[in-house]
C-alpha cells in the first residue's frame, strides 16, 4: 500500500473541468414508451450503444409523467398499450411538449400510418425493426427537430389538470379556472414538484421570497380559496392534499 501526497491547493486557482461529465450531460435523451419490457430493454440497448441517454415508460400515464420530469429530446411511442393507448398518449404529450415523436408499432396498416403522420407524428417505424434503421430514423428526426423544447406547460392526464406557465391558465377536466397571481404561483409550485410533498417553507420562499408565520397563514388561506375554485368549477375536492405539519401535494397520480 502506498501513501499519496496531499493534493496541492491554491486559493487563486480556478478548478478544472471534468470533460467526461460535460460529455455525458450533453448527450440527447430518448424516452421509450412501450408496455413490453423486452422491447423497452432492446430499444434502450440499441440507443445506448449509439450514444444516447435513455428512459423507459410502460404506459401512457408514466410517459406523460416522465416527459414532465425529464424533458427528453425524442420519444419512441408504441400504439397498442393498455389503459391509455398510443393515440391518447400522443394527444396528451402534445399538450405539454413539442419534442419529436416516432411511432414504433407492430401495426402495418397504411391507414394508421397516414393517420399518425397527419396528426403530426414525426416518423413511423414498424416492428420487427432493424437496429441500424432505428438509429438512422432517430438521427434524421433529431436533425429536423427544433433546438428548443416547449417547457411552458405541465399536463396530468389522470386528474385532467393542465397548467400553462406562459399564459398563467389552469384547465381542469376541460374547465378553465380563474386564479389570482399568488393562487397560480402556489398551484404551479405544487405542479412542478408533483407528486411529491412541497414543504410550507419551499412554497413561502418560492412565491413570497421569505418564510414567516404571516406568509404561512397566507398560504393556508390561498390554498383554501384554490380548493373552493377547483371544486366549484371542476368538481374535484381532493386535488390538493394537506400533509400535516409539512405542506401540500397534488393528487395527480393513482
């Protein structure tokens, strides 16, 4: 066993950059949405070997949630899935993001291919697929894609909630809810952290920039008003849950 000399330090020296971390962080991320675990595993391996970061979702609800949380650069989407099929999933995804979507499906019907393309799908790949073709189509779609991604909306299909940050519009089950600025700020803070519990302190510092007893009382009153508006407009009394002595959370998943 050898002893290592201590690493010399210099207060005026700027630390170097770990290029490996930068290269990893700059890789594009692809979300694979497919209910068959073997197919998810295979597509992930193909994409990883081509240098992409990958995520997997096994149903439409999980796909929307992971898209909200991770903001992928491309989505590979199966059509035949239980609960919420690929068509429905695509419609929900289009409400929250404009990232490109490639359908990867065993359906060879030309009418379905045309329907997908007319709805705005970026490409359609049929199963069984060849590894090289998957990568070629992924690369082609990413080249055509816009460099920026739309991060201005969050969509939660199970609760029917849409939060639009650019217009400060809130829609629940197709009903528009009129909120004050502070009410919207609280709801958007909960939405950005959903389905996790958001502590009173986090809400206070995010919305008011400070955490005081007066601010916490204000939070409780505004959440009360939020619940009233949500229940009256959309008939959902339990969308915002109070977690005793901690804060609040949105019920946006089962």
